C-alpha cells in the first residue's frame, strides 16, 4: 500500500512537465487576451500624427506656391525692364548714328562758308573783265580758278540757290531792296546781289536779293481836272460876299 501511495503522490515525470507547461501557457493566454484592449488606445495617436504631418505638408506646399508666384512676378518685372532698356538702347544708337551723320555732313561748314567769299570776289572780277577779249590771260586764269573752286564745292555737296525770277522765300532769301515792277507779280526776286548756297539740305548762306512790289497805279484821267478853277470861283464868291 505504501508503494501505491507513493505512485499517487508522485506522478510520473512526463505528467509533471505537461502540467508545468500548461501552467506557463495560462499566463501567456491571459496576456494575449489583454493585448486587443490596448490597441484602440494607440490608434488615436497615430491619426493625430498623420493630421499633423498633413497640415505640415499643406503649409509647406502653400509656402512653395507663394514663393513661386513671387518669383514669377519678379521675372516678369525683370523682363519688362530688359525690354525697356533694350528699346532705349536702340533709340540711343539711332540717335547717335544720326548725330554722327550730321557731324560728318556739316563738319566743314565754317570752312566752306569762308570759301564762298573767295568765289564771290572771283565772280566780280570776271564781271569787271567782261570788256576784255576772251583770250586775255588774266581772264582765263580767273575762269579756271572759279571752275576749280566750284568743283570743290560740289564735291562737298555745296549747291547754289536759284533765286532770280522765283517767288521770295524767307527761308532762303534775304531781301535787301524793294522795287516797283509791273512785269512780274509782287514778292518776286528781281535781281540777286549775292548768291546763296545750300550744304546738303541745310542753308549755308542766304541769297541777298531785290524783291518786286506792285507798281503804283497812274491817276485816272479827269481826277483833279477843274479843281483849280473851282477853287478860284469859290474864292471870288467869298470876296464878293
């Protein structure tokens, strides 16, 4: 009987291990049952973090859009400024080209104007020598000198102004005298006392001219006739009275 009691009290080693394993498994099962209760508490924290991340992303995107719009405005301003500066520079180049062209055309203006007096004197000398023979050496020399001077003036685009017989133009003519003339209309150039010249399209020297005026009408026949006799008769009547 003692042996049987020992068998009951002391179970086999295999059964003891199974019981111990079952005892250890029981707490794990208890822990596994409590885990689903803790999971809902972690979900709100994850959602709040997602919202914060979304707000941060939207704020960063808005900032990037604002910076992009500001950059586009600045680029447009720079482009408009570039267009204005380019247009101003083109106008400046054209203006400089015109000024340089005018400078080249009129650089010798004062020299050419002084040469005109030499031409005037040679022309007056030839007029004074008209009574001499065409073969006179002095007259021939003056004519050759005048032609050479005229060639030089034409080379530098100096041309005389045609004035005689044309209407008076104050832009090119300077009236020195006025004469009555019934042969031409009033304000017509009768004579040229000194030639005028153009340098390219500008006036180099005006022409000194004589301008015509309307001729005075002669008194009509009968005007004033009998006036002395009438005056004498009136004086006689006054004396008789």
